C-alpha cells in the first residue's frame, strides 16, 4: 500500500507539471470562434449587403437585353387560277394559310433593348432601411448567441471545476488516511491496537481510492463535454484555473433581449413599407435599336424606337388595407410577448437572488460545522496515536468530515451556477 500511494502521488505530480493550464476565457473564445450560429449570422450580414446591391441594380441600373426572333407564315396562293406555295408571301388575294393581316407573312427582329427605371430613389431608400434593420437583427442575434454560448460554457466549466475540486479533496483525504495507517501499523506492532483495526483502516483507504478514481473519471468526462461544446479536438491533460463568478450589476441601458423585440417590430414596419411600394407609380424609359421587319427583311428596315411606360396600381381588392391590419396585429403580438418576457425575466432573477442568499447562509453553517469537525479530528488524531480512540469511531469521523466537505464544495459550485444563470438573464 505504501508503494502504491507513493507511486500514485509521483504520477499525479508529473501529470500536473506536464498538463496545460487553461482558463474560462480560453474556452469562451474557442466556443465563439467555432459556433455555427455566430458564423451563420455573420454570413447573413454579408448576404444582406449583397441583396441591397442586387436591389440597387434592379431599381436604378439600366437593363440591357438582346431581343431577336424569326417567324415564317407560308401560304398556298390561289391567285390567277393557280395553286402555288409561297414560303414568304408579299400579299395574295386568295390563299390558304394564316391570315396575312395577322402575320404579315412573317416577322424578323434583331435588336438591342434598354430599359431604365425612373423615380426609383424613394424605393431604394425603403429597401436600404429594410437592409439596415436586417443587419441590426443579425448583429443582435450574434450578441444574444454569444451571451448564450458564454452561459453554456461557464456552466460546463463549473461542472469541470466541481469534479476537479472533489478529485483534489479526495486525493488529500487519501493521503491523510495513509498517514494514519502508518501510525496504526506501529501501534499494532506495539500491541496497542489489534490487527483487525489495521485491516479496517486499510479497507477504508481502498474505499477512498475508489472514490478518488470515480471523481477523476467524472472530471475527464466533463472536460470532454467542455471540449465538445467549444469545438476543441485536444485530448491532452488539462488543468483548469479556478473561477469565482460575481453577480453582474444591473445595466442602465436596455436589455439585449428587449432589443430583439424592438428590432422585430421595426422589421415588420419595414416589410410593410416594401409591400406599399407596389402602389407607387412606376415610370420606365425604354429604347431599342436594330432590325424589325415583316416579309423579307432588308437593310432599309434598320432603325430604333424609344418611349416611356407608366404603371400605377389603383385598386387590388383592398389587399393594401388587409396587409396593414396584419402588420398591426403582428406588432401587437410582439409587444405582448415583450411584456410577458420582462415579467418572467424579473421573476426569475429575483428567484435566483433569493437562492444565492439561501446558499450563502447554508455555506456559513457548514463552515462553522467544518471548524468544529477540524477540532474534533485533531483530538481524535492525538487519541489515535495514543491508542485511546476506537478505530471505527475515527473512521466514521473521517467519513463524516469528507461528506461535509463535499457538501460545502457542492454548495459553492451551486452558487456559481446560480450566478451564471443570473448574469445570463441580466444581459
């Protein structure tokens, strides 16, 4: 047993010296870098910018097209009491085939056309406003995602920290018990204690070792989960730095959560403004140049044309009023959800603050008990060295102290978890 404990201690020290030390900020930055949601929203901002450029091209830039087409309308002419096929007719009085008045015997067109929208400035400003709001929504989504990522990473980090502290505490108890076992061995040799007392203490050492291995396995499992959340492939030995979260002060500016409600309302207003665009007059300048002929084309049919087109939606069955009513209802829904969220958020934060206060009170009581236990352990240790205390009583005392210490660690970590939740809600 001596050899085992010594080897175990040396291996642990070696691992600790070779292990990498990382803090909470390292994992938070890794999680933000590797977050698919954050990356998606950043790309959404890039798409918004490209969409606006595309709309600008549609509304303000000229559209140039090449238009061409050939149509043949052959007939069978019956003029002059003869029947003969005319692939391209220049006119016939009696014939079989399509009506020449409708086809002109054929059509031949090859031209370049240009369409330039006019009076598009107000429309572009409307779309620009929509793009600006979409960009703000994406930026706010990034901020909310970062807040959520930080909350998740902090929570998992606390679980790792709890496992690490429990592991360290278990290892410390294991060493202390081993020292008492050495004293017990000498007392057994001097016939102060029986051999069964030594065996009982050896079994307890084995129990503490099993508990230690259990905490260590839990720590490694939690660490793997932390790496999974943060997108870290590293499987090396890691030593986490201690953390001590504090309650964030109440912010004077508006909550990031409330910002999302405000932007959602503005987005509905922007969508309504875009839907109103189809009721504005549309004026386009057009022009084309090339060949446009019937019958057989010739060079004297080359030319150009230009003009204006005007379009204005006067009535569409009251769709405009219906869409406005729908937008107003959607805004009312968002307002109701915002008020509900504010109420729930305030209740949850007050609940967490009360839980933190209750946890602090419990920790004060447990610390007082730990002080009494420390005095009792010192007394039992002296009496054990003199053979004046039952080994069973001493073993039970150590087990009670270990349980109370674990309770204190659990309370401390629960307090950190509560503060983490409060800071998330207080964003």
